[in-house]
C-alpha cells in the first residue's frame, strides 16, 4: 500500500505505452484516447506518490537513485502534456510513453526507501537546482523523441512511401521547429541549473567548482546543446543534422544520469 500510487502510475504508463505502440501500426479512436487518458491517469497517480513522499520525508523526494529516475519520468510526462497542448500531435505519446515507462520500470527495480536529507542538501538552493535541472533534461528527452520522429518521417519522404504513418506524423518542417523550441527551452533551464549548482556548492563547501564527475558531464551536456543552437543560428544547421545532434545530446544526458552513478560516484547523490 505504501507504494500503491507509484505502482498504479507504472501500470498506467505501461497501458499507454502498449496502446501507443499499437497505434503506430493501426490508429483507431480507441487507441488515440487510451494513450492520452492512461498517461493522464499515470501522471495524476505519480504526482500523488511524489506529494506523499514529500509529506513523509519533509523534502523533495529526490535524494536517491530510485527517486531521481522516478522524478525524471514525471518531469518528462509534464513537458509532454505541455507540448501536446501546444501542438496536438496524436502520435507524440506513442514515442514519449515508452521512454517514460522504461524509466519508471528502472526506478521500480531500485531501492525504494525514504531517506533523510543529508546536511549538505538542506538548502533552498536544492529545490531550485533540482527543478531547473530536471525540467531541462525533460525538454531534452522530448527533443530526442522528436528527433527520432523526424528521422522516421524523413525516411518515408525519401522512399516516397507517403501513406500510413507518414500522414499521421507531423511534417518535417513542424518536427524541426518543435525540436528547436524544445532545445531552446531546455538549454536555459540547464544553464540555470548549473549556475544555481555552482552557487549552492560554494555556500555548502566553500568551492564553486569541484570537478565532480557529474559536474563535468553536465558541462559537456551544456556544451553539446550550446553547439546545437550555435550551428542552427549561425550556419543554418537544421533538419537531419539537428535531429541527430538532439538524439546524441540526450544519450549524453542519460549517460550522465545513469552511467556515472553505476560506474563512478561523486559528490552528487544521483
């Protein structure tokens, strides 16, 4: 019962994922509605789970790897709803929800215990840093998804196979524009997350930058997305190149999120 809302969210995301995959092959009114409604049900339950953990612990539930992965999944769904409200793409959920489900399934296999907040984390900078970092990563996750959609749509165009999925995917121009907007949102969020992290580190340890593994890879991620924006604005890199770079950028985000935790720990708790 303690993790009922988390488990219900996991099941709802699974239903949304399976229905979304089915929708890619055959779209019906049922699949279109189910993908979105199951995602809503999962998000509401997920939110209740996070609020419950906040009440029980007295702090943002993000002090261990399970909570961090869970919060990232929640952030992605939040940005997905905002993007869906703006662009109304019926297939976006079919690509987003599998990413969310994989993250939630990963979180479900990690230790679930509620931990007290370490002294170093007891700062108002903690919540600010976390918010900007995770919303930025969520925007990059959506840019990754849109980049994949772009490459699929481009393949349909080049093969002149203009039926089926081609008709239901947004146009290449629309996907390129969405990709750019997502990175344009994610980049300043990541920038603010790094700046607040630096300020927080100085107040907590006396050092602005400690060359912690997580800090280094966050900087690498920042440089990659700075390069994406620079190339787009200065040399007109669009379309396929931008899509590939957004995919590569999120792979780096995932490595910074998962790989570093698994292979080399630093000052960060996740």
